[in-house]
C-alpha cells in the first residue's frame, strides 16, 4: 500500500508544475506566505487556484510535513521569494474575527481623522468598502478583490520577480504599475482582475485584447482579464515585459 502511495505522490509532484505552472517548492512558499495554520483553511485557500480537493489536500499534507513528501524522498524547502512592490503588505487571507462594537462615546473620543486613519493591525486586513477618494491606498484597492485578493497579490509578486524595482501607486480605482514609468494598471474586483498594458499596436493574441479600462491614459491600449492562477504564467509575464520595455523606450 505504501509503495503505491509513494508512486502516486511522485507522479503528483512531477505533474504539479505542468498542471499549475508552479513546482512544489513554489506552492510551499505561497502557503507559508498566507500565514494560515488551520489545515482546512489551507485547503480552502488552494482549491480556487486550479486544484481539485484531492490535490489541494495532498499539498496541504506535504506542507504540514514541513515541505517534505509523505511517502517518498525528502523534498527541498522553497527558496525565499522576492518582496512585494512598495506599499503592499503580505496578504492575510480571509476576514478577521468580527470586532466588538465600542460605546459611542468612546468611538467619538478615539476615532482618528478620516484623512489619515490609524487603524489597529487586526482591522487593516478587513475588506474595505469601495471608495473613490484619491487617498485610497493600494492595500484598500486590493481588499476590494475579496476572494480574489490572494490572486491579486500573487500577480503582483510575480511581476515584482520579473521586474525588480517595480513600484505601485493608487490612481483612483486603479493600481498604477511603474518601472520606473507607468507601463500598466491593475483594476481589482471580486470576480476578476483587469490588467491594462501599454502595448501600442500589438495585435490581439488570445491573451490580451485591444480594450481600454475606464480611467486609464491613452497609452494603456490592451487589457487582460485574470480570474485563475493558471493564467499567471510565462506568456503573461512576457507580455508585461514588452509593455515595460515599450513604456521606457518612450514609444
């Protein structure tokens, strides 16, 4: 029985990167970064990312085993990943426990000014309601993704790996992507991410369409809709690098 399990596990690990675009070490690192410790919570976090329940469960078991295979040889622990672009904190998946309402008098006496809120750490990860103020932070814009917020963090982390020095800034409802000039924008929603890129006359290629995101400059000519982790692969990164090169060439 254990031999059969070892063979199945080996096949699962070998097929992981072709199936999902990420090797085992990368998945272990992503799970580490979520900060989740509950085993069911980890499985629930993995399932929307292109994994069946069985595969998500197997990944969780390997992670619980310190990143080592259960039945086969010891697997290497993942290498450290690149930091997120400036102004973005490591995501804390899922909403925090409900806050107990404070007495009205206490709220009035302690509430900070609206323009420069100083929120306790436990509140910072709670999804913020839609806002249109110019003072909305990148973290607030990412919070609008709700269930897709981890996917948005994954995308930004991959862009930071491909473009060292990548910076982000809020621009109304959009996250501006700069390296150092703006080459793209990201619109985060609860059902999809919209990535706009400066690609000029680049033809539609099945990955992007010649479509403008409302509120962007005329330079942002193409858009890619992302709702699955499997879309964040080499083809998308190559397209982003083309947009970055074009923007910095001043075309």
